[in-house]
């Protein structure tokens, strides 16, 4: 991989960026990623999802390689008065062609930076048991809080366990 990787916060999406995010979502869902969707995911549904993502209580962070989106993560700020100290990581994904290159780590670091800038001291997330993301989160000092069996359905119909993690930023 010889090129420049940039990490950007998106507050609007051009048609091209929307198309690239739609393609990324379709790829990872069709590969079996446990990020809230099941294959076959239609292009229309993937596009509609990203059209709804940008809002005041969320950040959409993307990784671009040679100006093409190759990864993304979302940071959702809890809006409730008693929860304004916490946030949630959602839908971390990278294109298969750039995996194991540090892009997910760069995205997570940016999400944590945004959490701190938003005065959030607690970050939570969940992921499917056994997925490679568990290793990433552990390496970033996230602490396992617990597991819930039969939490999310996989493409094959199997109900998988989810693992919850948290990290205190102060």
C-alpha cells in the first residue's frame, strides 16, 4: 500500500462519497460482518442508511486511501441528560483490500479523539464473539464488560453471542 491515508470527519456526503460508503457497507455485510445488517443487503437500503447517518449527535469518520473511502466508523453521542458523559462506537468497517494495515486503529483513535473533544469520558461498543475486531478492541485497552448469547443473527441464521466493551477516557 503506497499512498496516503487520510482520516476525515464527514458532515455532508457528496454523491461519490455516498456511493463509496454504500459499496463499503455492501462488501462487509456480504462478507458476513456483524454490523446490524444481513445479506443480501440491497444497494438502496445501504444508501438510505448512510443518508440517515449524519446528525447532531453522531460523527461519521472515514478513512480515504488515494482519495477513495476504504473504511469508516461512527461515534454516537448519548443525548440524554444523565448520559452526556458517554458515547458509543458503531459500525467500524474497512475494505477487505486494506485490512491489517492499521486503518481500523486510525479510525478508532480519531473516534476517541472526537469523544474527548465532546467531553465524553466513557466509550462503549459491542462486537460479535470471535470476530477479529475483538483483538483490535483489546489492543486499544477496551475492557470486556460481558457477553450476551443469542444476540445477533448471522447470515446463516445462527444466533451469535455479542461481547460488550468499554473504555474510560479519563
